[in-house]
C-alpha cells in the first residue's frame, strides 16, 4: 500500500530519503524446495515528513503478512538477554514494582524480558502477534496475548485486568503502521502515575552511521525525538526523559507518562536541541544518506568480486533482517556467498530471502572455514566474534560492511 501522507501528522509534504528498490520480506525465509516459487517483492523506500520530520517507508505491507509466523527469537542473543535482565531490575527498583503491580510488554517475543518479572514475582502480560513465538513464551511461563496492540485491544485488556504500572515496548514502536492508534493504546492502558518505556533504533544514528540496512518492511518508522513530542502530546502523553543506548547500532530509550505526571528532564531538551543543531529539521540533512549507502554497496560488490577472482571463499554470519536488506541491495554479487551461519535453529536449513543463500548452524563457520565471513549482524559484532574465536584463531576473518568496509 503506497502512502502519500505522513502517518503521524497527515501532511502530504514528504521528501525522499533513500530508495532501496523492490525487496522481499526480510524475515520470509524459504524452504529449499520453494526456491523456484514466485517470491513477493515490495518497494522499499523512505521519506521524511517536512512538517513533523518523521521518517517513514513509502509502502506498507499489511502486518498480518509480516508477523503471523515469525522467525526472530530474542533469546538466541546473549546480549539481548543481559540487556533485558538489567533493564527489568532497574524498572522494578525505580517504579517500586511488586506483587500488586502490573507490567505489560508490547511485542513480548518469546518472553525474554517478561520472564525476569515472573521470577521477581511481579504480575505481567505480553502482547505478541506471532502465534509460534507466543506459544514459546507461554511454554516458558509468561502469560501472553496473541494479538496486535492498539487502542481497542488496550481498552479490552484494561476492562478485564485493569491499567498497567509499566508498559514496555522494545523494538516494536517502529513496526506499528498506525502510530496514532499505537500511542492511543498506550495512553488508554497506563495508570495515572504509570510509565511507558520504549526502545527503538535511533534515526540520527541510522543517518550518521549509514545504517541503511536497518530499513526493511517491518520497520515503518525511523524515529528521531523531534516528531515524537507532538505525536505523544496529541494523545495526552508527555515524554519526560530519553537515553541514548549502544544496542542495535544506536538506540533511543524513551520514557513517557500522562501529561504533567512527571517533571520533564533536561535530557529531552538537550536531545531536541542536538537534533536541531545537526540539521534533522531540514531536508539537506537527509540528502547525502542515499549517496553514502551507494558507496557501501559499491565497496561490498568490489570486495566480493575480488575474493571470487582470487579464489578466496566468502560466507556470511547472521541471517538477520538487516542482512536481507543489505544482500538484496547488493544483488547478484551476494549470491556468491557460500552460506550464512546463524545460531537460531528456527532459521537453519532455510534459504535467505531474495538471494537464496543457504542458512546453516553457527558451528559450520569453523567446520567449513571460509576465508572471510561477512558480518551481517554487525550490531552484535563483539558478541559474535567472541563466540567465533576458534574461527578467527584458525585464520578466518570477519568483513564488517558499514559504515565503511573493514576487516577484523
């Protein structure tokens, strides 16, 4: 579905940021026997609204096509598990959560975060639209509603269970195509003194570090703080604190509440001022992004062609959504990859979208010993390279594709 108006403020004044061509769904892994079947592709481009400065993709794929059966399980990342545990402990202490409290997580995945609250004796519930992942969460002892989150589902839950002391949303806010309905749901479900805490990849980091592979059809929005202040205010909410995080190549953690329920901290003003100083409220800030992405593409194509010519073997590590965007942007040169190694048993034995590179277990990297492994999950570079020390000790090298191609 093409979009001619800003999905937040409704303005028709949209300015192009980048066009990555037509791409398959980034998490639509294929079975080997389906290789010859037609594979749906959709336009993948980003515009920015010149009225409110919200970056958003130009064409929406219906969420039911993206999330009814999903292959990303958060628990396969040690870094994500540690990050979730530390955050859960912090929120329990700061909000003084206990047996009479209620915590909600939107897009709770396999329960990797909420299981910490279960262990702490804090009542909690997850919203997870992917039935296969919701089942895993329930099997792990985390109560989970298998449905999409929005205003109506929030009102239904509030009528049944009451309002929440804390609503969490980790890497989901950008996935919700009706962002006004999503924020209205948060407002409907939170207690008068409750907190909303959302984490999402930060649009400033994406632009400055050329992280164009963060763009795929599931990510409808690429948020900076500037457009979020009026969005939340429109629904009676206020953003009172923000924090910069290193996770996922640079994320923002946003704290919100009912308007005037908390004092607005200096971090909000400082971040808005920094975005304005960088130029995020002018079209010129976004115009070099596409050219810089083209350079990453050209450098990677050259690297792959040179290795093929010299008889060097190249594989990849991490069958991630961002990897799908990168490989399909690169095109035919990516088809020279021997395989993609990945820890997730849910991905092994399948083919990557579009370029159809076979996905194998992480152990295969050492066993098959390619000369280079293209690190598609560069956001977890430290964790992956530590896990694959044996591969490196044997002479294997990782190629990290952006912001500039480097060998590690």
